[in-house]
C-alpha cells in the first residue's frame, strides 16, 4: 500500500493538467461527445467510505447517512480516469467545502483562458463560472435540455465510484483502521484504477466488462521490494 501511495507513483498515475490548453480542448471535446455539453474538463462528486468511529472524534466523522466515514472527492474525465482525488476529509465535511479548499479548485480559478472551461457537479456545489450544476427548477425547453445533457455528462463520476467499490470491496466495508490509513487505502485504490485503465482494464464511459486480474506494474513491484 505504501508503494502505491508514494508521491512519485501518485503523481505519475493521477494528473490534472488543467493549465495545458491542448489537454483542455481534448478533454472538453470528449465530454461534448457524451451529451453535447461544451467546455467541460471534469466531473466532480463526493462519496462516503465507511470507517470505524475514531476515539475522541466527537462524531466529526459521522456523515449525513448517520455512520462514520471519510468524504472522498474525485474529479474524473469522460473516460472514467481519475484526475484528482482527496480522500482525507471527514464524513461531516460538505462536498462543496472539500472542493472549494482543494488545490484543483484553486488551479481552475487561476485560469485566465477565455474559453469558459468548467467542472460539472450536482446540486451540492455552488454554480459559478468554473463549476456548472443542474438548474433547480427548469421551465423552458432549453433549461430542461441543459439538465438532461448535464446529467448524462456527470453520471460518469458516479459510475466510477460504483465500479471502484465493486473492484475493491474493502472500500464498502467498515475499515478498521485509523482515518489516515483508511485514506491511504482509498488513494491506493484510485492509483490502481488509473493503472488498470492504462492497461485496457475497466470501463470506458461506463460500458464493458470489468477485469479484476490485472498485474501490479513493474514500477510498483520495485517500490514494494525496497
């Protein structure tokens, strides 16, 4: 696990090159092919990973579903690749707070490009120039169409969460470790997920079989032996 979460390994497999204009154009193009929504460079959402309640935590890890958990936030592209992950927030922390205080959000806010690139997220987030959320009360045909396009584009992040939890069942059981170690386990799972995508395993756009037998990469084997 420590080999998988080494900063060099994490930086190699989980990248969010938002400052790269060619990457932004390519990512936005791929998202637009899903439902026609333009200028999207990532879908963001949070998910709860159940853990044992840490002693003397004053229920700070208790999530809105009334069990202790980590609130894990990920940004994914249209192919299901994880671009950014924050596995360290407590379950009581709101999704929007996690994103607003993330390095990914600061980097997006710092962009000066005029194209209007943005993330998409559900109604838990604040709708602004860098993050698009669904309309609460769509009335016109155009508003209803926007919500439909938004839902079809954003569903990829929910699909990724579902597939990762099926591939790594430990993430759905109540992990019996301290929160920091649980967060490290989540990070290791996301690294393995992206590695699997690189090797042709997993699901693109939520379709296709799941292969659970891919081997550990040579780089990670070398780290494990050190």
